[in-house]
C-alpha cells in the first residue's frame, strides 16, 4: 500500500479545541488576570465539580495521574514490605507507583473479554504481606468489582482504583471513582478529560483519607509549615483546573459521541465482513463503557502486518500495550517468566486500537474500516449500501 497524506489521525485534539476555544481562552485569561497559579479557588472549584461528577464526597487534584497513584498508595499506608495485587496489562505507572513507594507489585492475569484483572486470580495471590488490590479500569470499561469488593472485605484490604482511563465509566450504576477506597485519575491531554498538560486527581468517600491526600500533596504540611509526615510536591495548577472545569461541562457529550463511534465500528466491521479478523471490543453487562480507546484484537499473528499497512496508508492505529508489565526488564527480579500470565501476554500480541475521538465522523470511520480490509488483503466492499455523513 503506497503512502499518502494522513486521511485519519489517531487523535485530533485541535478539532476538540476548536469547539470550545472561546470558553477555554476566557478561563485561561481569568487565571492570568488573577495571577493565582497554584491551588486556590480555580482548583477547589474544579475539585467540587469533579467530585459531583464522580458522585464522590471528595476530589483532590494533583500534578499527574502517576502522582495520584503514588499519593493514594501513601494515604492507604502502603510501603516497604507490602504487596499490591494488580494487572500486568496496563500503562507502566500502575506498577511503577507500587514499586516507588517501596512495595512489591504482584501481577495476576486478566480476563480475555474486557482485559481487566481476573477476580478469580486475586485471592490465590494474597499473602500476609498483601495490603491492597489495584484494579485498572482499562480502556474505559470498569473491572468486575463485586467479587473484588468481597475479596477486599474478607482480607481487610484497600482497593485503589487505577481509573486513569475511565472517568465517567459506570459499574452497575456507580461511577468509576467510588468503586474502592480511593480512585486515581489522569488528565493527560489525550484522555477523555484531558488538560493542557499533565494533571491528576484522587476521589474518595473516606474523610480521613481525603484529609491525608490533601496534606500529602503539599509535603505533608497541615498549615503554618507544620509537616506531620513526608509527602510530595504534587499540586494541580490553577491553569489546568480552569481548562478542566470548562472541559468537564462537555465530557458527557464527548463520551456519547465516542460510544456512538464504537457502535458504528462494530456495525462496520460486520458489514465489511472482517469481524473475524479484526475482532471488536466486548462490552460487558451492567457497564457504561466510555471508550478511552477502541481496542480490537487481530489474531493469528497478523497484528503487526496490519498495523504497518494501516500506518503506511495514513490511517492512525496504535498498540496498547506491546509488552506486559510482568515481563518488563526492570521487574526481572520478581521472577516472572513468559507463559506465566498467558491471557495478558496474548492480548499484548493481538490488540490494536482504532481512532475513536468524538469528532471523528462517519466518513472517516468508513475510511478506517476500508483500509483495514485492504490491509487484510480483502475487498473493501460492504454487504449493504452505505449513506455517510462527513466528520464534524
């Protein structure tokens, strides 16, 4: 397939910004006029809105999603000698934060459908050193939380949600952010709710943990330069809070557009008769999937060839994640071997994400699927006539 100008980017943040430019620039100007750049009213106002959105009693902003994980672990008392059970199929920060506080990540396999941690594998991994479970709501769909709650209660464990990809997602009517002891969000620009740089947030219903998070993000200071413990410098910038407050008002509309795009992909993959070769993601029951990514499976060792041809044709596609955490070089001393967590390892070999951003539009989705057909060596002919609407 010959190269050509990019007809479909993997993500288009400029398209999103164009729809809210005036609101965002007014908010940014307000911060510059105030010259109050760290914490303050902008941050507390956004935290109140975010807490309401997640149906949580408390939301505490911080400098990044990684810091949110670190602070949550610290607030739950996780430290040297402790173990935290988590998924090997996620971004590095999940396990990296556990290691950074001196604890040991204990990896268990994931479920084949939703790619989230397998609850049946958790209990077998619990030891006397286990302090917490860190499920990851991967790609915008929550983990199966009921059995995880039961296990945590039985063994008196904290649940720290890695909710970096799942703001607005729901499990049986409850929002991501209130499905454990404390939840951690990322506002990296490419997230469903993304800032103008790094930013993060923790949510909790626990008053004591909220108070500890509030002081841990400012070096453990309770006021008047009185430091009752050693924390971090991890404050959410007022500029980020102002931008996020604007974007939060639009989040549900963007989410519904992503969900509509996902349903359209599902139909297109069937219409073009390639759902056997590019398998759509599974929507699990009693969930609200927010599609931080639309992640397909390309089985039978064909993923890399398809990915290369898609990119050569100028169509955005990406792999999340090409190597599981238990096989990362930096965790070699933990002793995991290839084949030990086979579901996660297979996912790493097969997953491929397609563009899913809200402004994508039907016409560009059709291009994506037609390119998939050609990349597979198949005819790009649908089983029924298509009536298209252009991208927004």
